[in-house]
């Protein structure tokens, strides 16, 4: 056990931000703190590294109270990467990383060969060896963050504390930083605790997730266990979006009022159509979707009115009738161009029905295939080649 | 591309070569201007005689010996030491406040000194004294500077944020300046003239005992400042990072403020507030070296400060001889464009 908190209360002055924190961090664990802005993630991290004094309780590092440790001892076991941007004058990335050796050297002693090797290894470990000789101020945000990470590594700590290490980074560097952190925990046995905003990355990279909300630890455990849909929705108080644990991402909700647009979809053809319609403020109904269809997952997350059928079963007549009813009350219908097979014939019937009752039916399918499936009535479809044409046609129809 | 020991050695060796050449160049500059300051002056002294005096022999004319030994040599050394001290003081504060336009007097040292000097110069008239010796003035300036330093130090370890400390220093300075203005308003014009000249700084009339005091103070404080080079480097990343690397931030604040203010105070006591050296020289050194590493920047600032201050004093004496310019006039004329150039060029920060 590297780090343990015992009834820890953190905050500023007399105002407590998070109370009663009891967590344990083991050697080589990658721990993330999740929670909305202002929930106190940074406050907890700052208290652990003694930038703030605890308002109550204790932090133990290797079973010693951190308040009793000297600055030097602390620096030899714990390194930090802060979220505030750093300006480093005319120091090179190499110089910055060399600063990490300070706790291990005397006041005026020169860098030893060992120091240099550690600096080089640290830079290589974060794939930043190529920028070592450049000025830190001239590096990109991603390179800067990797350099600061290398600096923390050069301190040879047992624990690295990172405050929002991915917030200024692009997708490539976000993933790279997370992978480096995971590699550190696996290969060097370093314990990492980081506050994060990307739930999707947290789920995929961390060993332990600690959720902070309204001044308390809401949950703590393996992200796969802890980050359930309701928990995430509660954590961030998201009213207009849902977290999908299978997809590991967030979907914006559909509008729930008024007659909508019926989307006949399947096998992933619906996902983009749903998102586009939601973006433009339409209410969505959709079906018939088997429960094991990716479109079903997304339709559920966007909270579209969904007619489902059981996984690995043929679509039931009941669900067909329900779908028909919903389709009847919708203003427009979209054929998302789903693949057709033995189990989803009712969806073809739905579309035929819509055409027969002279509804406006858009189609993303190519004409040839459409003729094969629908015969002469395929002429009644309003075809769109891409999503731009589709949404333009939907909007135009809505106006007349 | 991964990094290896060989490329790193090459990189470090190349850099080290640059550092040593810059330091060597600065040293040559210091020697050059020191010699020029001794050789040149309103009285033309043959070169042979000058060197005779410097190396302890008697010159052909008694007056020559006296001019060189009692006037030029102490003054040249005063300018040299003063420049070095101000440059180091400015450097420490720039890094400490993480602000490139900070100088040695930002914490109100010069205003404090000016106030006590004003008090002595302008108040002596009211007290019935007629002549004020330069030693009295030095003492007054020192007391004023140390008073302000005391105030700043008293709050240094208490305030949470170093910017607050900067504001307190600035405000203390304003109050002291206001008090000086108050005295000026009630003073005799003759004394006001002397006061105004004093506030513009000058190395003229530097005496050997003053050189000695300045030299001892400078050497001790500069040696001390060099011991702070490493934590100072950690400070470049900010207080929080420095703390995480084992720096005792409170004690460090105290030491930085003490050393930089003490350096500024002793120089101000003997030469008045000499502007711009402390602001411009650290930037000059930083750009010449191409690094913010204080382990080389401190020696480079010492040499650079000595060099540039010697040059400025030379110009102040010679430009409109026999009229002598206040040294702050030449330092500002050279320093201000230099600072603008460095900052606009965008390379240098802290």
C-alpha cells in the first residue's frame, strides 16, 4: 500500500470541499478521480501532495503521516504534474527534466552520469527524446505535457499525482499520455493518481475510479463496476445526455415531445441519422431494432422511442404492429439503408406500408438495391446520397 | 527519435562551450572598461604613468597619483561592484516573481532610501544644520533601504501569494515616494537640487572605505545567491512545482528577498538609485547564454552587470565632459531600448 487516506477532509481555510475520504492506493495502480468541475478533485490531489493542509483526517504515504515528512523525503517519493500552464523561460526540455533530479542531489553538486541517464531514460519513456534539446516554451502542448511527465519520472517517485493531465491535449496526445501512465504503472510499479475529465479514457485505462460528487466520495472501485449508466448520469448531473457503458461514450438525448421522424434502421446505419436529427432538434422514433443491434444501444442512450425485438429472435408480430402505429403518427420516415436479412423482413414491410400510405419516406439506400427490395414502389422514395442531402430534405419537408 | 548518451554529451558540450565563451567575453569586457575608466578622464594622464600608479609605483606627477588612486580607481571599482550587485539582485527578483520587467527596486528599496536621504538633506535645514557629509547620506540611504526591506521581509513569509508581496513592495515604495515629495515641497531649492541629483545615482566621489564595504557585502551576498541557483531553477516552474521538488518555499522566499534587497540597499547607499542595470542585464545575460539556468546566469549577470555599469559610468563621465551626467541617464538610455529589444524579440522571459 502506497497511499492511504483516513477520514480525510479537504478544503480551503474553513470551507471543506470534500469530506470523509477513505481510499487506499496500491503499488502499481492507475487511479483516476472523476467528478464534475468544482467537485474538489484538485483539492484532494493538492492535499495529498501537501500543497494544502487537510482540514481533518490524515494522509499516509507508505504508512507514514505526510504532515510529518520533510520536503526532501516527500519529493523523493512523490512527484506532481499540475494543470496550470508552465512558462519556463529559456530552459530546454532536457533542463526541465533535469530539475526532477534535484531532490536526489546536493545544493551545488553537478549532475552525475547517473542523473543524466535517468533524464535520458525518462524522456525516452514518454517518447519525448526528440524534443530534449529544444526550448520548452517552443514545444506543443502535447510535447510540453510529456516533458513535465518525464520530469516527474526523473524524480524516481513511487507515486505520481497528476491534475487533469489530458485537458489541453488533442486526441492523439490524450491517448498517448494515458498509455504512458498505464505503462508506468505496469513496468515500473509506479502508482498513478490523476484527475480526469474523459470518462471514456478513464474506463479504458484506469484500474480504480474514485467518483467525487457533492462533497463526498460517491463511489470507488474498478471503473467497469463503478461507471454504470445511472452512476455517471448522477455524477455529472447530466440532464440532456446519457452515458453508454458499452460504447464508453456519451450520447445527447432526443427531444421527447411532438410527432417525430420514424427511422427504420439496423446494424449501425441508424447511429449517424439519430445524431443528426437530434442536433437539428427533431423527435425520433425508431424500430424495429433487435436488442443486440448497435443501433439499439444508441437509440436507448439518446432516449428515442424505440420498438425493440429480442436478441437472436425473429421480430415478433406484436412489435411490428406497435411500430406500424408509431410510424403512422410520424410526420416523416427515413430508411437508413440497413442490410436486409431473414430476421428483419418486418422492417421492409414497415417501409412498404409507409410508401403505400403516401408518407414522405427518405432513403439513404442506393436505387438498384431499392428496386430489388421494393419493386416499382421504389420510385416513391426521396433519395439522399449523403447526410447533408438527407437533413436538407427533412428540413424542407418540415417547412411545407 | 530516441535520445542517447552520445547525442546528449554532444549537446551538453556544445552548450558548455557557449557558456564559457560568453563568460570569457564578459570578463574581457569588464577588464577593458575597468582600464578605460582608469585611463580616461578630464585630466589626461600618460598611459605609462597610469600603469605605474596602478602597480604601486610613483608617477611623474604627484597629482596623477592622487587622481588615479583616490578618484578614478575607487570610482571604477565602485561602478564595477555596483553593477554586478544590481544585476544579481534584479535576476533573483525576476525569477522569484516570474516577471521579466521586475528590477532590484521593485520592492521599494530605492524609494525607502530616497525618503531617508530627503529627510536628512531637506530636514537638516529645518534642524539648523548646514552641511551634510556624503557619509551621512550613505548612512541615511542604507537605513531607509533596510527599513523598507524589513517591512517586505516581515510580510514575505506570511502572504500566500508572491504577487501580493510584489504589490506590498510597490505600495511601500509609493508611500515612501509620497513622503519624499512632501519633504521636497517644504525644502530649500538648493537642497532640492542636491536631492534630485542624488536620486539619479552617481558613482562619483566613491572612496576606498566605501569600496571595501561594498566589496565585502557583495562578495558575501553573491556567494550566497549562488547557493540558491538550484532551488531558483526549480522556481522557474512556479512555487508549487518548487515545493514538490523539495524546496522549502517559505525559507526560500525569505532568503531571496533578503539577498536581493540587501544587494540593492548597499549599492543605493553609496551610489543612489542606479536605474535599469538590474532590469536589463539579466535579460542580456540570458539571451547571450541562451539559457535560464541560474547556475550560469548568476555568474554571467555578475560579469555583465560589472561590464555594462562600467561602460555606463564611463559614458556618464566622458560624453559631455566636463559636465557629468547622472549615471541613471546613461543606463536608461542604453537599458530601455535593450529591454524593449529583448522582450519584443520574444525570446526572453525569466
